[in-house]
């Protein structure tokens, strides 16, 4: 069966996490992704957080599946010529170097356009144009400047970053959408274009509901679904909401049986309005279904702490999985707090290809997250990440270089 992006060739000039997540997705959709790495060293993540001596780290292997690796010294004059040949053969260049690095290398937008006017040049940067455009940025910096950290955590504690890599992987995802959109537009215009996904913008896009709340706060001075209501105080900016739900259906994380010794024996519980009567029945507070103090969503807002405490008295008598089963019978939305160990062992995630076991010639078998986006006509097969420079000769031959030329470039240190 063919793949959605069959025939699309990507010059993958990315490193670390944000860019590689983007190109990995494109590779899973069938693009030929040629990862250009620094000769001799490669993507810095190959050696970061290593768990097996001399094997590419999981950090690298889990972000670079289905790609080919070529090593080129793009600061060497002959290496530059090889990169030029690649630019002429590819549809998209994806890069996430520090601001200005590509220009310093001699590959400005104008130069790339000269070489290939159809080329789409897609970049991740920390910030968009403005006062911080020259700054280098990593994941947690993006979470802080994109509004996630100031709105995450508890009111009486400091700002908190989330484990979800919304700055890196989130921006890679945004960039991938920009790239396929530009590819689609190119089918009509015949032209390439620049695609920019700034990490601050990507995080802010994911924090959209918090900018919503900022404006609600300014208008009304209070947000009734926040834990600060009714007894706490609201300041000028959106406060940290603890585990409150970001939508109109109040929720909280509640203890389950075993919480004393298991840090993940908790469940997320949502007091969804349409099933309020069922919630009352399940927790044994039938009278709340008709009591005007509890029967409507508005009446409940000032009493959420008391209500969740009562629900928790019930959840503490069940394991998180027992609670999930009972609540689901009644269509009450909830979710157990799953540990990474539980997720890794989850059979259903393996069946769908969301968790995949991959074999690697140096490190052996390891688990990875497969393609989370399933296309019925373009199935994903997860192929192990390439060794450093594994495909240099193969790609050079495809570019028309003879074995002698390849050898000479190798001797010159260009590849
Ligand atoms: N051959 C020769 N030189 C190469 C090369 C190659 N194949 N590939 C890269 N280089 C060079 C670059 O040209 C650059 O050289 P100059 O500094 O002389 O211009 C140099 O390697 C280092 O690139 P860098 O500045 O991007 O790398 P860094 O480790 O200093 O910074 C990072 C890393 C991530 C902070 C920075 O790249 C960045 O801000 N990127 C944009 C935002 C981003 O993607 N952040 C998320 C990273 S994922 O957590």
C-alpha cells in the first residue's frame, strides 16, 4: 500500500527534539527523510542521557525513526556543494538551528531559492520576529514564555512546567502541519515558501483557553470554576488552577484506594452536568440530585471543594481501575492517573501501534511511541533510527556521485 507523502523528499537539518519530531511524523506518512548530521558527531542527542554504553540514546532513537542519516560538514566548501546538490533534489528543508545559523552557513532563503525555487524551508525558532528573536530556546523556556508555566501548578506554589513536551514536540507538530499545507499550496502555485513555527507561539496556541480566561477575569474579576472561588482571591492575571478542568465541566484529581503508598492511585473525576443525578447515586448522595443547593451547575460552583471531598470519600474505597469501570457504566467521564509503567505495559496501545517495540542493531529492543495519527490509507510502519552516517554513500550515489568522488570527499573531511 502506498503512503500519503510518497515521493516527498525532506532535507532534515534538524536536531534535538522539536525539529526531529516534525520530520519523524513526515517520515511516518511516507516522506523520504534525509537527516543531515555533522560529520563525526551527529545530532547531539545521540550521546545525551545514554543508558547503553556506545549505543545511540533513547532520546535520539525515539525521535528519528524511518529516516536516513548522512554526515556532511556543511562548513567545508566541498561539503557545502553536497548540501547544494541535496537542496536541488529535495522538496522541503526542515531546520531548527539557533537563529542565524543557516545564514552564517551561507544558506540564506535567497540562496536556497536560487538553488531550488520550489523548496519549502521550514524552521522552528524559539520566538517569532521581535525583541527575543535571536534567543536560543529549549522546551521549558518555551513553556515559560508561552503562558503554560504561569498557569500550571497550585496557587500557593511556584510556576510549574509540565512533563508533556508542548514546547518541543508541540511545535514540531505545528511545523508539520505548516509543511503539508505549504506542499498543498505548492501544487497550485509551483512555488516554495518559508514556514515558521515559533515555540512561544506553539505553546501559546495550546494555552489558548488561558488567554480566554485572562479576558474573562478582566471583565468579571472572578472565575467561578477556579479553585480560588469562592474563598480565595484573584489577582490581575490568570492564576494557577491546580487540577481544575480548563473547560465548563468542573473536574479534580481524587485519591483512590492505595494512594498512601502508590503515587499514582488517583483518578480524574468530572462532575459533568448531564450525569449529575448518576454521580449522586453512585456516591450515595441521592438527595443532592434534587436539592436546589446542588442540583444545578451554577449552584454547585461555590461548593465544588465540598462536592469533590464527598466524591473522594467514595473513590478512596475503590482502586482507580474499579472506579473507572463503575463510573463508565454510568457514562460519568473520568480517567485513572496512569503511570509510564502502566502505559508501557498497556496491551491495547500496543495493538494500535501507539506503543511499538523496535529492534536496534546496537542497543537491542526498546519501546517507542508510534505514530499517534492513524491514516486508514497510509499505515505507519515504525523503522529503527539510522546509525550516524549509515546512508551517506547510498544518498551520495543517488545524487550522482561516483564511488571515487565519494572517497575523495570523505578524505577531504567534507562527508
Ligand atoms: N556541519 C557543520 N556545522 C554544522 C552542521 C554540519 N552538518 N550542523 C550544524 N552545524 C553548526 C551550525 O551551523 C552552528 O554553527 P554556528 O554557531 O557557527 O552558526 C552550530 O553547528 C550549532 O548550531 P546551534 O547553534 O543551532 O546549536 P546549539 O547546540 O548551540 O543550540 C538550540 C541548540 C536548540 C538551543 C538552538 O539550535 C536553537 O535555539 N534552536 C531553535 C529552537 C529550537 O528548536 N529549540 C528546541 C530544541 S529541542 O529541545
